[in-house]
C-alpha cells in the first residue's frame, strides 16, 4: 500500500469527480493532483549484477511494485482479481535507464496516468533516489483490463473507469513528461 494513505474515495457529482488520498502521496482534489508516490523501497544486495549495479530486471520489479500499490488504491488490487475475476496485464513497456543504482539505496517511484480508454491505461513512472531526489530511470507502459476466465481484453467496469477519470482529471493538468512517447532509434 502507499505510505500513509487513505483508501481512495470517489464521488461522482454535479461538478465533476473528486478523488482524495493523503496529499503527501499525490492524490488531491481533482485538478490539483501531482504524480502518485510509492512507498520507499530499498535496492537489495541480491539484485546487483556482475557490473556492480542494479540489474535491469529489478528496475521493472520496482516499477511493478509501485504500480501495484497505485492500482490497489484505484480498486484494482488482489481483491479485485478474486471478486471480479478480472485483472490488468501489461501490453508494452519502455524503460530508460539514466543513472545507476547500488545496493542499499532507498528509492521511490512516482506514477502519472497519461490517459485511458475503455480497456487500456497509459502510465508513466519515474524511479528516483528517495533521499537525494535524482532520477534513475523512467518507465512508460500500456496496461490492459483483462477478463481472467476468457483471457480477453474487456472494458473497465463503471466504478474503475470513474476512479481512472478522477485521477486523470488531476493528472491531465500536469505537464506531459518529456520522456513520454520516446522511441528507440539510432539517429542518422
């Protein structure tokens, strides 16, 4: 769970949707949001590779752990899978490694919803040193809502769509991160 957060509270009303969590963790009134913040995590010794830094696979573990924390707050945690027989799968990820991490370093991940439609969510994350604030890596991904029995992509239910809309109403006011939409190429 996100550090020191309340459960997500969503209210669809006359003048829009309101989503509230602890302000330190990013969800505030719609239109005033900042990226959501994960709990502080520590780079484990056994995640360090033969190059003496965090192995690339474990960057994804950190990003995935943060996303699980956020999705649980949006109503998409383990209980959702059990009670609704649906989940979210990752369809595509683009990670940029910017600065090495070493064993024992405290890190945190910010999560920003870039957009969503009937079945997908476009998410951007930044992995930072928790104390010094420098950027180590970014991750951009597309998540799909999946019926676990049929193993098919299906629309978000109304309550989850409302939670995503509430989050996007704030995150949509944020500047689009510079690294969103990057592609891999060798310039000619």
